C-alpha cells in the first residue's frame, strides 16, 4: 500500500509513532534516572549520618590520643574499627595523621588538604566521597572536630567503603535499564500497531484521493471507522459524484455545442487576443481550408482579408460586438459574408468569436433582381418611348395625311404588341416561378408524334407567310412523355417562332423526334442566320439577345422566349441544348424522359 503513495516528507504513522514514543519513553527515562539517583543519594545520606555519629563517638574518646601520641594505647580504637568495619583516622590541626585504623599513620601523607578535613575544621562537619589511594577503593569520609576543654585538637574521621552500595546501585541501574528497554520495545510495538490501525484508513483515503486526482472519478472511498474519517470519506464521495455529474453535464453541453457548431451553415472561428485562430468549426475548416497546423499558428489574415483582423482587434479593445460585410475570394469563386464579431473573456484571456454568415446567394438574388428590373424597365421603356413619340406626333398633326398617320398608328400598334408580348411572357415566368403554381401544373401522358403533328398544323400558316415549310422526321415508335400539353406546345411554338424569325424567306425548318434508350429526343433545325459561338452559353438568359439591333426590329424580340422555353423544359425534367453556325442555321435539341411501360 505504502509503495503507491506519493513521496511524503513525513507520514502520519511515522509522526504518531515518534510522538507516542516520546510521550511514553521520555517520562519513563526521566523517572528511572531520578529513582536510581534518589536511591543512591538516600543511601549515601544514610551512611553519612551514621558515619557522622560514629565519628562523633570516636571524637568524644579520642582527645587522649592527640596528647599522648607516642605511647598511646590505640587498642580501643582498633577494637571499634574491627567491630564496626569502619576505618578510623585521627588527624591533628596541622594535617598530620595521628592514627589510622587501616594503615600506618607514620607513612601517611599530610591530610590537611582533604576536603572533609578542611570542612570539619572550619564548619564543624565535613564529608566527601573519594577514591582512597591508601586502600584503592571508593570511600565515604565523614570528619568532625575533636575538642578538649574547648581546645581544638584535630579531626576524627570515619570512613566506609561504598563498594557494596555502588554494586547495588549498578545492579539497580541495570535492572531499571533492562525494564526501560523492554518497556520501550513493547511500547514501540503496541504504538506501531495502534498507529497503523489508525492510519490505514487514512492511507486508503490518500490512495483513493490520488486516483480521483488522476481523473478516475468513479473511485469511491469505503471507510467504516464510524468516526470523523468515515464522515470525511462520505463528504469526499459526495463531492466526487457532484464533480462527475458536473463534468458529464459540461461534456454533454460541449458535445451538443460542437454538434450545433459543426452542423450549422455558418462558419465559426475563435480568435485569441493576438488574432491567432484557436478554434474553427467544420464549416469554417472546409470553407477556408483550415488544417490542424494552421490552428494556433496562423493569424486570421491568412483567409486573405486584413479587415477581419482589424475589426477583431477593435472589437477586443472596445469590448463591443461588431458586424461587417465583406467579399472573400475562395479559390475561383468570390463569396459575400456578413461577419459578426463578439468578444468574450475566459480565464483572464480575451477571445473573439467570428461568425461568417454566407449571404452570397442572397446577394446574387438581389443582383439578379436588380438586373432583371433594369432589363425589364429598359425593354418596356423602348416601345413606350416609341409609342409616346408617335402619339405626340399624331396629336400635333392635323391628321390630314392619312398614309403617314396610318404608318404611325401601325408603329404604335406593333410597339404595343411587343410590350404586350413582353409583359405576357414576364407574367408567365413569374407565375411559373412560384412553387405553388409549379405544384398545380397538371401533367399527363403525351404522345410525341401526335402532339408535334398538331403543332405543325397550327404553325404552318405562320411559316407560309415567309414562304417557309416544315420537314419532319418522326420516329415510328410510339414515344410518350409526361408533361402539361399546353406548356409542351408552348415550348415548340416559341422555338418555331424563333426559327421562322431568324431564317430567310423560303427557308426550311426540320422538326424531328426519335428515341434514345429511355429518352425522347426532339430536334428543331433551321437554316437561318445562326448564333455566334460566344453567344450560345447566354441565349437562355433572360433578356439576352445575340444581335440586339436586329432583334429589336422584330415584334416580340425581347430576349425572354428562350429562358421561358428552358424553364418549361426543366419543369418536365427535360434538358435543352443549342448548336449553331453563323449564317448556316441553328439546331435546338430537347431531351425528355420517356414514360415507362409504353412501347411502340
Ligand atoms: P427574342 O424574343 O429576342 O427572340 P429569345 O429568348 O427567344 O428572345 O431569343 C434570345 C436570342 O437568341 C434572340 O435575340 C436571338 O438573337 C437568338 N436566337 C434565338 N433563336 C434563334 C434562332 N433560331 N436563330 C438565330 N438566333 C436565335
């Protein structure tokens, strides 16, 4: 368990063990030392007081030995010494040894400097423990003064070997030391067991906490100590659960947010305070080709427009939302964006969110609408100017010149027909453009050959006006397509009208219909003026005319017809193509899907 714990300078168990040992052993040690010392001192005191009494007794009878030194009978003192085991020494005031029960006094040193002698002479009693050089033992000396009729004669000293006392002191010290060490070992063992019991749950909690810190939020502390630790473990478990819930919640929110961000139409880029790209959603990555190595290393300027970084800087400085419209070149195309900038601060760092709202389509629609309105206004104003001019001329004249008046009225009529044609076509286009109308267009199976034959019948008088004629080449197969019969007819009438219009008198118009796999292929071919190759890609655009000056002379030449034709062809899932050669003729090819299960 210990090996998985982090390196700690001091563990609780070590500290607790040391504290408890200090608490137990230190008083024990002090107590032991005190007791041994006390025992020794008491014994010494005891011995000292008994030696003092004995020294006093000797002093009471020893004054005679100081006076008759040379011939004194020392047998009494010798008897006392051998009976009591005491060593008796008599020392005169000069320090000379008068008598010693253990040694020849003549050969002994002067004892004046002995501390017990000095003290006895000056204070009335003296004692000391010293190693006797004479007896080669540690002795306890006690000395008292000896008086004779108030005259100080010397000192009576009794001494006793303290070796037995020292031996019993050593034995007692050894016993106490043994008990002390035994108690210490027992205390350490019990202390360690108790400490471990106390610290094991803490170690377990530390390990669990380590797991939680390392990110394993499923870890729970299982502590059953029924004390504050259990309460602490339960509190940590609650905190961990709450943290896990919060993390899960924020992860779910972050996931939802990233899903929204990645699936929204707008490109979103996050910039840091230095204008570096720090995040980008899928749309932004795809649109601006933001690769992982660009993130955090490239400035937003890499998109190709410094206005973005300038606006982002202002937005950060002013801490205000900003909005700009700008065009950005993306490969071969150029797109228009409204870019929203919003500053925000996270962890003291400022960032800016840039949302790129692509308005290219809206812009294109607006541009087209403007062009359309301008073209329509222009197309209408031409005949209107003409009508107004000729009407004014007629009003100013007295209408006497019938021929001229008729000519002017004819022009007014033709111009008004042209206007009517244009307005009619525009209305039809607008109507067809509405989704509701498209849904309402009823379709039915159309037999192609039958339908074309009817169209030829209707249009033949029109061709004959210019001495032109139809040539046909219809498939023998029964080709059936699905379309609205009136609108199908209108497609061909428009194309035939153009062919007649742009072909010389007595020209030939080929109308063919064949099958190509599951498609019906229609061809309208004239031998007229043709269309320049450069104009062909634009002839289906509204108001487009390959030869404006020429077309304007003809009634109905407004550049709307072919765009209406294309629109109608595509309404019935068809396709239309044009091929032409100047002054040789033009061919329009229309392809419609054939209806299934209908065979010739
Ligand atoms: P318009 O009313 O001017 O004929 P369209 O949309 O029908 O308008 O035709 C657009 C232009 O395409 C015409 O102005 C004309 O220049 C050219 N065009 C169409 N059909 C033919 C054709 N059969 N031969 C030559 N030019 C044609």
